[in-house]
């Protein structure tokens, strides 16, 4: 399988060679990829990064996989793309909004798999999460700076 990737920052070319991946533009990747898997943080730049235009660029046989953040994909555009056969299918572990409303039209589609945001549900990840929470608790009880603080601006 040929693997393309796109990113704001290109990987080291030796690493690309080692991994046998090819850097390309977003616009080139979409019409060439059989599977498009999203791994990007949510930001102003990535909000609804996948909308009508991006689905129009994709192959009709393409499968979209989103395990990043729900709002990276416009849910209405995703519904249209799937319902109209613009893309073949999608699998998403995240939705926008989350949880997905019970009356969402996405839930009526046979070519969409939705999992309940369980991408982190591995034993290894959950153990690491628990250890991080314990470290924060101990530091907090000692009056120390939390080692895994999600809003460090509170210390400024």
C-alpha cells in the first residue's frame, strides 16, 4: 500500500524513507487516497477541515476515518457525502457534537460506523491516564505544581 501524508511540517526525509511514506499536499492526497485517516488537533485552521469541497475531491470508493476531533469534519457535509455516494463510507470515533444526538441523520446511514469515542480505551492508555491523575492528586495534596496540568496559565 502506498502511504501519503500531509502536515504543516514535513517529516525528516530519512524518516519518510524508513517508513516508506510520501509527503504530499492536502489537495493531491484527497483524490488519490483510498483511505483518508485524520490525525490532527482541533484548531481554527482545522475546524470543518473536511466539508463539501474536500468530499468532492475524494474518490467515490474512498473511506474516511476520523479518530481526531469531531469538529474537524462538518457532520452535515459528511452526511451528504455518504448519503449521495460521494464517498463509499466512513468510520468515526468522534462526533460533533459529542455525544451524537439521537436524532442525527448520520445514525440512519448504513455506510457509517460510529464508535463511542473509545480510541483511548486500551489498557496501556488507561493505566497511563490513571497514573497521571494520581501524580496530579499527590502534587495537589502537597501544594505543588501539577505535573499534568491542562491549564498551566493558572500558575502565571
